[in-house]
C-alpha cells in the first residue's frame, strides 16, 4: 500500500494507521465488567452486526481462525448460551450460527462500559478536538463499512 498522502488531501495513510492503532490499543484495553477472550468478543460482534445468521465457514473467513478453532469456540459459546446452531434451511448438511439475546447482551455491556470510560477522556479534549472527532465520525463509519464489504 502506498503510504503517501492521498491526492487532494493531507491524509497520510501511514500516520492514519499509526493513530488508529494507538487508539485501538487504548480502546480494547478499557475496563469491562464482563471479561471475555478477544476471540469470543469478536465472534459475538460479527454475529451481532451481521444481517443474518452465519455458517461456520463464513465465521472462519471473518475471524481468521482455523476450522477446528472456530468449531471449538462456537461449541463453547453454544454451551454458554451465547449462540445457537440451527439447520440451514437452504442446505440441510450445513448449520447456521445465531446469536442469542445473552450473546447480544455481552456486546451491549461492553459498549456501555467503554462509553462510560471514554466519556471523561473525551471531556478532557479541547472543544476543537471534540469538533474534529465529531466531523470525522461519518468518514470513519464509511471506512468501517468499506472494510466489512471486503470480508
């Protein structure tokens, strides 16, 4: 990937990457009441944001895990009541993984915890910095959507 600023902007992809990675290190370590491994949270987030239940093969692709690893994880999540496996109505040999209300609750809890911990950090920014972040939200949302489309 070219690390030079994009034409017509002063956005340097390398600087953007460094800022996002630095913020992400802080963000993923914010305290949470419910403690779960990253892979658990990632699978639950993927299922919660998907427009439909997913096959194991689809989770395998998005989560970058091995087939045995994703199978074991989904089995554990099913035992914990966070996901359910149901037959795929279009292919009786396959199963679809559905997130349960309890699985969605974990995501809501993490979001609430992170919001609570981010609020004082945001309050410590200058008004101009908060305005800049607010102005960047649509672009960051679009960038995330573009990334999901690649999956």
